[in-house]
């Protein structure tokens, strides 16, 4: 949280990740964001946060009648979204069962955030 002339500015932060069911996860974002920036990406406003509902690749493939595979269309939508949020300068919170910061580091360590695969 930065302070400028007596006004608090909350950096946009991936605050938590929740699992709705085995096929769906949600990314929760808090802080000062441009509403259109996240709405264009599919996020919905829920109280003080923005929430994106994502289906796991195997669920998406099954919904399209395809068997599980390991092709480029199987890249976890979480990885794709983390790449986009990183490019936009968002922070990733630490702590909790589904720590966004921990997942971010794991994706980076695996080379998944570079997009070069």
C-alpha cells in the first residue's frame, strides 16, 4: 500500500485463489484497478474484489468432446492469466492454502510464465 498526499493507493493484487469444484478455480483480485481492464478479461465485480472463474484444461477439452492431451491448448488457464496479470504489473499475495505468490513462483520456476514453449 503506497501513500501519496494523504491518499492510500492499493496496488492491484491477486489476493487469493479458490477452488469451486474439481474442474473450476477462481482468481480473486483486490486493489485499485481500472474496471474495464479486468472486465474485458472476464472478471466480475464481487464486493471489494474482482473474480475470474476458470475451468481446468481437462474440463474445457471434455466440454468440447476432446480426450485429455498434452498439446498447446492444454496450457492451464491459470498460467495464461498469471502471465497477463504479471504483464499488467499486478502483485501476488502470500499466505493461505492457495497462495498466489507461491503459485506464481512455481510457474516461474517451471518456465511457464515466459510463454516460450
